[in-house]
C-alpha cells in the first residue's frame, strides 16, 4: 500500500491532536501513531499516548525535532446492541 504524504506547516501557539478513531474494523481498539515536528526542542506530551521516541528529521533542507507517540486507543463509538458483529466473508 502506498500513500502520498500530506504536509502542512503553519505557525501556532497551540497543538491540536487527532481525534480518537470512532468506528470501523473488527477490533475494539486501534493502533494510534502521531508525530510532532517542531523547529525547537520541546517537552510537549500527548494527552493519551506515551512518548515512544525522539529525534530529528530533515524535510526540504529544514531540520525539525521529532517526538513520536504510539499506543492503542479504544474506539469511542461501538456497535449498538441490535447490530450484529462483522463476519469474514467466504
């Protein structure tokens, strides 16, 4: 599987993290990975994911400090009682 990289840059005094996944898939949790890139070193933490690694990356001749947060998060919306579970086809 391949995907094009989406990259946005804008000055901000506030960090907005991705929402937890709501629905989909067969599992009640999902693997969640987020990267924080900053121009200066920071000790910012994630609201619900543990810090996995730190380092730096270079994009378009600019160095960024990187903090990576990885964990499993529960899906916030689960199947209603009257909806049967998914089945593998075949």
